């Protein structure tokens, strides 16, 4: 008895289903192997993370197109069904069809216009974090809560984007407020400047530029200073640790000055 005999007894629909499952599994395995090879090759030649992300995205789209074309061929679907097959593609991607198509368009828009690149630190509307990956559906952000946030690309395209990464540094600015118990000069000379000097000396071996401080505004309630710190690009985790450290150093000196 031949191994093919059981297959010959299957109905055409069941054969097509079996062939479809095997083909999709094979395409998925091939995609994962190619993706790993590209990742290793990219690290070997020190390819820029944003370029690596673009290559992975192209591979993903190619795999989807090959799978879709194969399924249409196996099931003898007319080519004009491709226009109305967004639900099939959406199911393959694991998302609703209409939003999937919008996200795909938005994802390519982000890649082409490049408002940011992988490893840039950005603010997207009310969200902020380091860009870890730009996929077909989402832009992945590593947030100040040390979590990975998936932002739909349609939301990215429709939001105001502030890129804080320039000249190889994350240039992050935060505000510190004080009341009028102490003069602005005393705050700068006895709280902020000594804290900045100590912070810079403590982390001088980490390729950090010296933080900068500016008077932002003053009203009847108090005075606000802008503190700007510089963290090497791609090191958002350090930013999330060093930002509160510098803030705490400033506030400790403020409390000592106020109560001294």
C-alpha cells in the first residue's frame, strides 16, 4: 500500500486545506530562518538598526504576499477577489482587515518619511519612549516604565511627533519648580549647578555630556528651571535611571538650603 493512497481518497477540498496548511507552515519557517540570517548578517556588518528594521519589514511583506498568492492559486480563486480579500490578509496578520490595511500604509509612510528611526527617543502625542521596532502594524516603544508599548502606525501618522535624538544623543529636557522662599540665583548656584557638577563627575566614564540648566519662567506661584540631560542614543534604560537620580540630587540640595 502506497503512502499516497490515503491522500488519493481525500476530497479535493480537504486536499487543498492540507496543502494550504503545509505551505503556510513552510513559508513561516522560511521567513523565520531568513529573518534570523538577516539579523546575524546585519550585526556582523554593523548595519544601522533602522535599516535592519526595514529589511525585516520587507521580508514580512514578501512572506505575506507569497502566502496569499499561493492560497489563491490552490483554491482557484479569481484574481479580482484579491481586492476583496483584505479579511484574509487581516486574519493572517492577526488584526482587523480595514485597520490592518491602514496600518500597513501608515507603517510604510513612517519608513519612507522617517520622522524617526529605530533607537531614536521620541514623543508621539502623549506617549514617549525609545523606538525599538517599526512593524507592519505597530511602532514599538520602550517606555519610561520599562515596558514595551505597541503604538498603531495609524496613531503615529496622526499624532504630533517630537524626536529628541540628535547628534548621537538623547537630548531630554525636564522641568523643576521651586517656590519663592529662595532667590533664583541661590537656587542656581547652590542647588542646580552643584548637582549638575556632581552628576557629571559621577558618570563621566559613561560618555555623558554635562547637563545644562536654564531659567524657564517665573510667576507668583514660583520659578521653573529647565534641566537638559544628554544620554547616548539607544540607551533609554540609562535615561530612565539617571533622570530621577539628577532630579533627586537637586531636590535634596533644595531642601537643605530651604531648611538650613
